[in-house]
């Protein structure tokens, strides 16, 4: 069977997956810290609830990808839990 030209661009090694996973985690943590520290005055309850919904959706995506299920089995649960907590905080906040 012949190899399709350019298919090597989409090959992901094990180390590449670990690096991408680490970068994704760092990006999420830095985003939450920046949102809660520097941009605190711009956050309303609706924006917090939307951010929580995005985290819940991200947790569902983590649950659908088999590599995340095998390597990080609790990642989807923690992301959905964090999204639910942030959504409740947004729901209870007074604008």
C-alpha cells in the first residue's frame, strides 16, 4: 500500500502527545489565573457561566478522545467538575 504524500505531517508520536497535553494543561491553568486576577473587573456572572460551560464541553471532548482516557483517566472528571464549580460561582455572583 502506498503512502499518501504529506501524511507524515499528521503523525503524532508519544512524546508529542505528552508535550501537547502538558501545554494544554498549562494554558488552561494560566487562563484561569489571568481571568481571575487581572481581568477580574471585566468578569460578569454571564461570562463566568460561559467559561464554566466551555470547561464542561472541554471535559466532554477529553472523555471522547481515547488517549486522554488511557493516560489521564480523571482529567475529564476534573475538568467537568471545575466547569460546574465556575458556573455555579457565575450563577451566584451579583453583577
